[in-house]
């Protein structure tokens, strides 16, 4: 299932959401060479988050294998800085496009409910929380972590708290057939969160690369909690009134 839109219009331009998408795209072009093997490997090892490095068990310069054929040396940047830099790197075109699409579908409404500066801080904090959740599960892993999906998981966690009943339009792939359905956000996002938990269980004792399921789950939970602090009640109320005007007629 793949969400392509929601029935949740915004009142303000999603400036920060668009800026984050552009920042990720710029990092892909300028730092990762649009996926060119050399630039991709060097950027992942130099700026990606290596759990073992953050936990202190791996030294800068350690040679790690990203795949059977490709390896590189862990960068010398302070480990804590990779909590931020890793959020803007990706492992491939599909990784980048998928993440940015989810950010666009769900991020604009969260920005519209928090305000621009609050949304930026919220996004970064949930990304950090997601990364730390993955490090806590596999603290000795030498495999660099990259991707915005932890922070975007936080956005999705916020969405399920603020807008659980909003209809999300989905594409469903059934072999060679594609159909469309509409489901409440809590059903779509709850199902997605369950998949992360189930996908993460086999990786509890596994230090190999792949999908960072626990970063997704940790970011989602962090988003559910942090949105209770970062939401702007006045902006949310304004959105509610606007919905009443557009759907039910003038507010009296």
C-alpha cells in the first residue's frame, strides 16, 4: 500500500516541509553524486551514523563493508554530528523519493499544526530519537545509517495523534493490478507501525545492514509524544474552524 494524498487541506504554505525536501535533494546531488558509487559510499561512511562509533566501540578510520563489493572507512567527524548529517543522506533514488513523498503527504499538515520553527525543531528531535533507538538496539553495529525515514516516522506518529480519522488515499498493488482505496489515517499508520515492529524483531541480534526498523518505530513513538508539546492549539483550532466553514457552511 502506498499513500498518495489525504483529505486534510492546509491553511498555510508548507515552507519548512518544502525546504526539508529541497535540502535532502541538494544533499543527494552535491554530497552523494546522485548515487554515483564512489560519492555514495564516501558520503555514507563520512556523514552516516555508525552506531558503534557513537557508542564508542568503533574508531574513526575503521574499514567497513557496505555490501559484498563496496567498503569504505568511517569518517573522522565528531560522532554526535552524524545524528544530524545522516538525516539528509540516502542510499538510493527509491530511498530518497519514497521518503520525500511521505514527508510531503504528512508533513505539511503537521507543520500547519505547529508553526514553522516548531515543526523544524520537532522534525530534528524525532530524527535524533529515531537514530538513538536504532543505536540502543545494535550499539556495536559498524554499518552506517542514513535516511530521513526516522524523522518522517516522527511526523507520521504526530499525524496519528492529531488526525486519526482523516481519510488517506492509498494505491494498493495486487500483482499486476493496481487499485485505490481510502482508509482512516489511524488504520494506515497503525498498520505501518505494526510492520516496523514485526520487521524489527528478527534484527534484535543482527548487526547487518538493511532497513532500520527500530529507528522507524522509535521515531514514530517519539513523534506521538513530542507532538503533545509542539502542537499549537490556536493553529489547530483555526484549522478546525476553516474545515467547518468549507464543509459545513459558515460558523455561527
